[in-house]
C-alpha cells in the first residue's frame, strides 16, 4: 500500500481511489457495508465528484457494487466467486512464474528466500494472520514483477488483492500452512535451477490448493 506522503500528492480522483481501496483492503469497511459519498469525501478531503469517479473504478476492479436504491457498497464474495478468482490466478501466476525464471537474479532469489524466512518465523494464529498475508502477497508480487510482463502483473495483482480481501489465510490449518511454505521454498529452488516448467507447476499447484481450502470452508 502507498505511504500517506505519496497518497497526499496524488490528484483528487486518484487519491480518492487509493484511499478507499486501501480502507477496504484493511477491513475498515466490511462486505456489504454502504459507501456514502459525503462521508468518503470528508474522509479523503476531496469533493464528491472524484469520489464518484473512484467508486466507478472500484466497481470495475470488483471491490464495489452499486444497488439501485441504496447506492455503492463493498462487494460481498460468495464461495463460487472466490474459487473462480483462484482458478484464474492459478493460470496467470503459473505463467508469471515460468516467465520469471529467465530473469531471476541471485539478488531476486535472496529476496524471495528472506520472505520465506519471514513467513516461516511466524506461527499461524489470529494474531499473525494479517502479517502472514502481507508477506505472502509480497512474495507473489516479487515473482510477478520478475516476469517482466506488465499486463500480467497488473491483472494478477488485482485478483490477488481480492484474495487478500477474502482473507483465505484465516481458513488455513497448520497442515495447509506447512504445505504453502513448502511450495514457496520449491518455487525458490525452481528459480535457482532455472527450471521454468517446475516453477509453473509448483505455482499452479500452490494456488489451486488454496482454492480447495476456500471451497471447503464456505
């Protein structure tokens, strides 16, 4: 998420978009909560016009829905919505992992290893689940950036943010967590070995395993 100093320098429509999106991702607005233009305008410090523009963008991103009689609200996600998002992510991010192999540098691999270390140092609990989610997102973001395919990165990151909103980590058992951590280490090994097929296969398995967890914990 953007730092406050950077957000404050954005033009009004972009500032409104970023601040509302960050608030939704942080859980400050729950699924189905109404998003009142006047309250948002006061919160962001802009007029209602950029707020409307921001809400329209958030509808396109899948974070917000408009109801004819009550206006904008945070979108609620069904089990099927979540499963479909993970299925699309599995295809996109497996491609991203495959592309990332050719550009992976020793520095990239050390950065991924450090993120693995950070996740392994945390025991999954109610107190650590958000921190684990953030580290997991950074790990996947790094691989997508390594793919050097900007459109793939943008699309996958948007879906990943929805996954963050669903907070799938809260449904993980200890066994699920361990499998996820093993997948992360295997991905690092695949990059170090310059094996694109291995990286792609592990990433697809990794995300589809998370999809099954979401499906079974509706």
